[in-house]
C-alpha cells in the first residue's frame, strides 16, 4: 500500500488540492478508504490526517467500511420511483442475495441507494463502481446478477448496459447554431476582447445555473480585481434531481463549452481553468479529456493560443457525491481538496475564490451560450426571449410524459406549450427547478418560463393525477436531509426534523398541530440556514402545502390523541437481540390508555 500511495501522491505532485482525486483512486482500488491509506496520504501530502478523515466522511462515494468488489448504487430520485425503482430494488437485492445497505458475505457485491444520477430521462438508473447503468428492468437485473456472480470484469459487460442517450427532443437558438472549434475565439480576437464583453453585456446573458446573475457583470468584476492571478471554473456538478441538460452539452458540445471557458479566461486574464464534473458523470471523463487534448493540438489551449498572447489551460476535477458542491463556494472548497462546506459571503468568488484568488464560476450552459454570442453578437441573442429574460433556456424534462429529454425554448414560453410538446397529458402538477424549485398546479400552466415568473436551473418533472403529492414531497425532504452538509444547525437539524415530521403525516399519524409545526420548521430552515440548500430545502413542502392543503389534511388521524412515536416499534431491536417475539415482549399503545 505504501508504494501505491507514494506513486499516487507523486502523480499529483503531492498537492493537497488534489486530495479528492487521490481518495477516488484509493476507493476504486480497495473499495474503501483504509485507515493505513489515510495515514500514508497525510504523511505524503504533509497535511493533518483529520483533513483526510473529514473529506472521507463528507463525500458519499467514499467509505471507511469495505464495500463489495462490485459497488452497486441505485438512484433514489423521484423519477426512478415513478418508473418502479422500489420494486426493482427489492428484486435486485433478492437476485444478488444481499440486503440494501449491506455487503454480501463473500465480499463480491454491495448494494445501496444513492441520490439522483442525472439519468432521469432513462431510468431506473444506477452506478456500478462509479459507471452509470441505465434503463434497469428485471431482464437487465437478471443479466447483471449473473455477471456479478461470475465476477466478470466491467469491461466485458454488454455495452448497452452503460449506454447514455442525449435525447435532444427540441432544439432552438443555441442548439441549432453550434459553434465550430475555435470560431468564438477568432471572432472575439478580431472584434476585440473588451468589445466582446460588451456584446455579452448587450445580449443580456444571465447565469443559467439558476441564480441568474448577469454574466458580463461577473466577468467584468473579476477582470477589474487588482490580483493578477485569476481562475475560471465551469460548474458541471449537476446534482439537482431532474436535471441532466449539462450532461448532454458536455457529451455532444464539449468543444463549445471549453471555448466559452477560454473566452472568459482571455477577457479576465486567467491562465488556469477547471471543469468540476459531478462524480456520477465518470462515463464522460475520458471523452472530455480527449476533447481537451484535441484543443491543445489545435492551438486552442496552452501557451500562445491561436498564436497570440493568451495562455490558458483546463483541468478536469471529479466530484465524489455531494449535492452541496453545486453551490459555487462549496465547489471551490472541494476544488481545493476539502469538504464542500459553503463559505460565508462576502467576499464573493470574483474577489476571493479558488486559493483566495479572483475566480469566475459559471454553469455549463452559460459558457455554451457565451461562445455563441461571441460569434453571432449580442443583438442576435437578445432578440430571443423577453425584455427581462433574453435568449433561450435549455430544459431537462422527465416524469409522466411521452417524450422525456432535452428541450430548448425562448424565454417567455408557457408551461402549457412545453407540456404539449413533451407529450404530457392528465397533468396534476410540475416541479420546476428540481426539489429546490417550485411545484406548480394544473391551474398555473399559463405561467411563463422566465426570470420574472418561473426561473429555473433547467428541470421540469411532470406528474399526472395518479401520483401522490405527499410521496413526492416525502422523497424530496429525505433528499435534502441526506444532502445537508451539516455546517449550520438550522439546516442540519431542521432538514431532519422536517423529514421526520413529514414522515409522521404521510404515515397517517399526524394531527392538525403537526401541520402547523411542519410550517414552522419550514420557516425556521428557510430564514436561518447558512446557504441555498437550507434556504430552499423547505420548498417542496411549502409549495405543495400552499396549493393542496386539503391533501395534507386528508392524511391526518381523526383522533384526539396520537402518540409522538411508536413505542412498540422502538423495542424491535431489543426483541431481535433477545430473540423474543412473544406477546409479553410487545407494548400496546392506544388512545384510551392516555385519556
């Protein structure tokens, strides 16, 4: 192990900023992070072992307990549930002979749940040793079980198991006008870099990750900072359940995304860029590295780009399973090889970002759009959309519709038009912007896709009348409780309280007072949390409770007293340990006993 760790550290030039890459390699080799590896890494990198332990415990894809040689993780997103994930999970556990959350006795396979894998248009989905599995069904599970039992290497598995489709259903302004390699940079140099920034300003381009901050303003702020060492970061940590558009852009239009990053670097004077790629998109890593290599060979990355004075290169960093790293300051912390705990702001990344230097962090779609604007001009982009929301928006659409996939629309398009295009019928409601966004009812389909109405990072999850709205909110609240980074008490404790309170109501044990308490917990989390995760974690409850209070009321117990928890259930562990199931080992709790 010492030799492996030493060579691993040397490969990364003994830089602590590369800790996540090293831990990913250790996890892949040993199927956990051994204590000895922690000690050896701390010695090689000259950092405290506590920093390594902290990172190991923070990211979902790392484990200090041994996992199976085949690590199976099945997506627990609501869209997977809608496709029968729970029944398939039980079937898979039975076929493999392993309990969910456990490792089989022979150590060959482990099975567990994971958060959304970004495959909502082709689920149920999962991961095996980090590589995505799509369109799982009983037939495919039978084959997977045979391959695992036979200990067949992944590279010998059928290629169709790992097939990921783009599913571009409707293209528009940007997808219909792809930029040729180098075209945006040549146009910007010919026009002038300052003039190109003016065109981006004129276009009205705003960040496409959800916050909607003006792109030109962010780039200008960074360029005007006194520090000369600056960075460009592309946020490809697309962790919001229901969102997968960035995956498609990186799969089919990576050149244009990298071109946008290089354009930004030329304008702000940065020499180094990073693509922070979510760990679930490991399948894209080699392909993206090949695109970068081709750009270097073409003189579009490296020293003296296009024979000029711009020096810039891009490095790909993989995440390790942490939704919070989609928040820009948490992402920067992760880039630095630390746990993704959001920073206090101000200062903002444009002032103090990666390694304390001025840093531009933009979404994949934002850089993709900036390249096109550099070629076609600001007026071309601004002519599309509305007065306050210029341009187009690329959407990830999934759920109860005939044609899930990628759709591009001008801002100002109605929800009704979008639902008609994707083949959605008998629609009960739509979750816009993922769990952190807004649930809209069937009375709101004339609302418009726009920053001034329905702002979204790009997710539309469609639900028909067969769906249980409380089950949807239940799934989302469990997601937030799991993904809370734990930094601040309002979010760490609040999301767990919210989950437990909703569990009580959905389980039929709630009273009218519990709904009041539910709203109070939502308010406390929303107004007191440190970052956007906590501030939006209550949205699934608040937006559904506002529109359908009667559905919450219908789940309440019609009794004057209801125990706060199940006493008999709490004794189950003790009964199991004592090997008792007789009547005397049970408690019967009734309302009459407490009157």
